[in-house]
């Protein structure tokens, strides 16, 4: 459904699928696709079409798009989404969620969101005695000719983060190495990355994994920053 997004890089294949039916405005499309930007030179985006698409959504869909999938919406499309949220009398913080996904941040601003998360209970052991942070676990599992390399960002207390990295290491050492030909290579990579990532699990200040988690959820965090329960749910995934 076309929601008025622009400046989003699309592959030639995706562009072909998206552009032909809805004449999507996409400046970065590959040259072998129809260049629809010319069609919009005088008229801009068909904002009425965008408006109709927002109106067709259920409240649930609208909230999801606004809080989680608004990156790259043009200012006109953001305005349409805001009006629709106001028309339906939904929580006004959702509008801030849209804006939060369409601006850039300083480290200090990111760390303000990190602070909200750091004070929560650990989603694994449920204690609040330690300040929370993030890690990335890397797991490798091989099935003869197929080797899976799975990265996952996890939020928790330092001890639980250590345990998560250790569990990924144990699983990788047991199941990762015997794939051909990537098993050994990926297993070694996983061991190095898990051990390296563990080093920042006990930092008092937000580490790179917590910051990237915050950025990936910034629309939700801005919308629900005053609702401790909602933010707690957010880190439990
Ligand atoms: Zn814990």
C-alpha cells in the first residue's frame, strides 16, 4: 500500500513490482524501470491517493505504521497521517512517534531514550538491581551444506547478557563447525564476535547495541516513553 514514502532505496526488482501498479514516486529507482518521477513533476505525489490509503487502515494498522514504519515518509504524507490520527482521536503521542522516525539524533538524544530502558527490570531475570544494557549474540548452526549465521540484539542485565552470549557460543561450538564449507569459518567468526560483544555487557553507559536498539524502535519509544509497562514489553521481545 502506498503511504507516501520517498528517498527509500529500492532494488530494481522491488521497484518494478511497486512502481508499475501505483506509479510510486521513488527517486532512487534503477534505470531499467519506468521513471515515474517525471510523471509527478508538476503535480507532486498524488496526496489524495495517499489519504485514501490511510483512511482504509484499521486503527491498529495505522498505529503500527505510525509508530514503527514511518521512516522516509514525505512531509506531505506525514501531514496526512497526522490528520488521520487526529480525526480518529487516537493518542496524540503517536504523531510524535512519526516525527521521531524522520529526524536525525545526537548521541545525547539517543542516550536519553537509553536511560529510560536502563532503569527497567531485566526482561530475563526480572530484577532491577543492575543497570540494563545491550549485546548482540551470534549463533551458527550448520546442516551439512547449509550454514546459518544468526545475529540478535538482546537487552538485559549484564549477567543475563553474558549468559546469552555464552549460550550462543555453546550452541555454535556444538552445532556450527561441521557445515561445508562455511561451518568452520562462521564458527570462528561467531566465537570472536560473542567474546568481543561480551566486553561491553557490564558498561554503566549505553553501549552500541543498546543505542542501535533504541534507534530501531525510536517511533515506539517516543510514543510510549511515559508508559513504563509498554516500554518493558518492548525490550522483552
Ligand atoms: Zn537479568
